C-alpha cells in the first residue's frame, strides 16, 4: 500500500479507531447485503463470485481457479451448478454468461453498490482518506 504524506495526516489514534469501527460495521453490513442478494437469486457466495469474475472477462477455468483460490474440481461443480441455474453457458472450453445471468449480476451489483454508497455517505469526510486506503489494502 502506497501512502502519501497527505494520506497519513488523519492517522491519529482517535481517527484510526473510527476507521476500524466503520470498517467493521460496513464490512458486516456488506456481508449481510451480499448474503441477502445470494438468497434472493438462489446462489451461493462462490457462485456469485465466479459469475462476477467471468463477467470481468476471465474465460479460462484455470484463470478463474487461480484468481479465486479454488480447486479445479470445486470450480467445475460451481460452473455446473451455474449452468443448471441458467446463469452460464458452457460450450467445450468457452464460458459465457446468459442473458438471465447478466440480469442477475446487474441486479446484485446494483443493490450492493447502493449499500456501499450509503455507507460512504455516513463516514466523516476527514476520515475518508484513511478509510479508502484501508479498503484498498483488503
């Protein structure tokens, strides 16, 4: 993590405590939101993450497995489940997202994005720099 002098100006003890508490609350809040989104769309967390990686452009199984630290056999099971749920098409070695999968990912990311925006609006601007640096390091 590269910190400039300006980034460290707000790293005073009381600000760090606020940042840690804010991160803890927001992280739990985001986890809850992701869990709710997964339940609404009948997905597991791993299925959602794999779908998002494919949406970002990873098309080869080995790339997805390495990026997400999944065993290839687990990835194969996840891909098969996603295909059964009509989220992905698996043709030979080509992985593509279906129209239904696109809609599902869009709804999920929009909902999570709204939650992130709400969290950031609640943060004191003087602590924002440190908060952003900590999030980037995660």
